[in-house]
C-alpha cells in the first residue's frame, strides 16, 4: 500500500485523465495559441544562475498532446511540450533529462502570466491531472495560462516503474502490520525487493529526483515560460514543493497558494502520527454523520480489520481476496472527500455481510488498478522521491516501541502507519537528504497557506506550522472549517473568493481569516 499523503481525492480519481506529451517541430516564434500547429515560448530575462545557455535559452515548442492506450488526448486548447533540464543540478553542464509539460493559454486579454500547478503525491502526473482540474480553476483561466508538468521520475518525465503488474498483485498478500517473526521478515523483504527494483529501473536517475531537484526544475521552467516571477498553486505534497522553492528562490516568489498543507516541521515519525490523527479525525466525522458513536464505530471497524488479518474475504474479482491492507486502503480513499462517504457506508456494510468486493474496488481506485489488472506508477514514483528526500530509516525495534502510541491515536490507522515508518524506505539503495525540508523564505512575497480543519491526509495543524517556517509576513493562513483533502473548489465561496482575490488582484487576506 502507498503512503497516505497522496495527491488525489475520490472525485479526482474518478475523473483522472491520462495524456501523453509531445513537442512541436516548428521553430516559428509566433504564438498562435491553437493546437493545430505549433507555438513557442520565449524565456524571460530573469534566468536561473548557473544554468548553461543551451538550457536557459531553450524555447518550448508547444504542439498537440498525444493520446495513450488508456485515454484519448485532451481536447480544447490543451498543448504539450518538452523542457530539457540537467540530470544533476550539481553539474548543470552535464547529462540532461526531458520533462513533459501541458498548458492551456489564458482566455482573456489581461494576462498575468503562467500559473504552475503541482497536485501532489509525490508522484502525481500533472500532465494527466491538469485538464480534469481545469473546471475547478475556471475563474483563474482568463488571466493565467494553466500549466502543469510531470516532475522528474514521474509518468512521461522519465517515469520509474519498480515492479510488474503481476508482482504488485502478488505483494498484496504481504501483511503490512506483521504479527509474527515470519510476517516481519516477509514485510521487510518485500520492501527491500521494491527498492532494488526501483534502482534497476531508474539507474542514475534514482539519486536525482528529490524535491530540491524538482524545485530547481521549476525555476528553469519559470524562466523558459517567460515569467519574471513564479505564480504557483501547490496541493498536498505540492505545498512542500512550493515551500522548498520559496526557500531556494525567495526573490522569484510571485503569487503562491499552498492548499492541503504538509507539515514541514514533522520528521518521519511525526508525519505518521499526524496522518494517524488526521485520518482518525476524518473517520470520526464520517461516523458522526451516520449517527454512530465514533469510539464504538472505530472499534467495530478495527475488529473487522482484525478478522481480515486472520481470514481475508472473498470478492467478485476472480482469484483475489480482500486482505486487511486492501480493506484499510479501501477505507482511506472515500475519506479524502465527503462525497465518498456513502460509498464507504455501503462497502463497510457489504464487508460485514462477508463480501469484500466493494472495499476491494475502492482500494483498486486508490492503487490505480484498472479492470484488466494494470496498475499505475504513482506509488512507485512517490516512494523513490520521498525516500531520496528523507534520510531517516527507523528500525523495526524503534517502530515497535512507538506502536502503542500510534494505536492509541488511531485504533484503525495507527498500526499501519506505525509499521510504514519501518518498511517504507527499508534497505533503500540511495541515502536520503534531510530529516525535514527547509522552507524558510525571508523577504519573499506573501504566500497564502490554506488549511482545512477536516483534512485527513494533511492535518490542519500543518498549515500554521508551514506559515511559521516560511517566516513573519510571508506565510498567511486562511482556514476552512470543512471536510476532505484540500479547501479550494470544495464548496466554500469564502475560500474560493479569498484565493481568487489573491491570485487575480494581489489582495492578501488577513492572516488567520476563517471560513466556516
């Protein structure tokens, strides 16, 4: 199972599009804005320091996006291009890699610039997600080019696949909360095998997919797109990426939104505990909405998971059973959005009656498994990036000492999230870079940090901590008393108008503003 900091909510998963990217072949400098021919983007004057002229002066040749075997190309005004970036930012004159970009040009005459989106993960494909998210930001499209990309190591940008579909399905039987020495051994072996598969697939790229690498890619992207300042909308993990960018390039910060905020002060254990609190909080809210006592309802769900640990349930998916880990994954997905709560009610009821099909279907949605048995690679890229970022490698002994604390925080999610700290980067072939990311950005322009009190994956407390670490007069907190992962576009006119006012007019809300 993937870590629970993920870029997609239930509604996004249902609407997920997949689009390939291709650059145009024309050198024409006239930007016609259409998809029939090609157009190019001129670099801005504010070039990143240390970048060779061959990369700093490149132009993006925008052309029609290609479809894939899974999905047709996006229609309308969507265009795709390829950006060339250094493989190793410590040696920018050396080998390069290609990054896939997608955009739809501003529809109005009073264009502000490009608005770059990262939907999180890490490992989420911006090229796939951007067209399906465009309706949610239609109010911004008139004055901004909507732009996203697949970060290095993701999808069309040198994407990394660590396992075959068959091996992924076989690993579903591995117990993610081992109870015996044999189960512990199998759990750790599976983690080590996954890392070895990533190393074999990624090669030298394995050491160059960090959040810092991607933040430097963003500044090259900003320059090549022709923007003096970085206007950015980061969601979930995208908030950490935005904070790292602001730290590295404070003078380049334009209008930046961080929504569904990752706590930059939390280490590996801290993130796990935060998520245990966040998902338990969301589950309690769900249970209250159905008229149940949260404590009793959680105990019943925990009991169901214990029974599944001993005996998985049959499903309508041929040859597959609902294991404890798959059931937990199926519970997680609908907690990302209040719209998913009815599906959770139905799936839990079916499981109590002995049918695991509905929870398995929800788990498959989270794991990007299609009906033919093919899996997406978001979780592969997510692990490669996060294990390069994070230098901490908790041992089994350290994890076991903390398990009672995690289980007290959440009887449903605590054990899994506790064990995840030991297994996620176990025996990883590349060393991590830091314990917590550096996001301090003194003298940067104000950055709007949006927190949702009911967010399960990135608990609300992270918003204030991000603002504090960005620095005084930089981080500005906007609070929504809502449910689900993220706030903008989730039904609050108060949040949407504040964000739109900031991005379109430069109006910074008062720090601490609350939308209920």
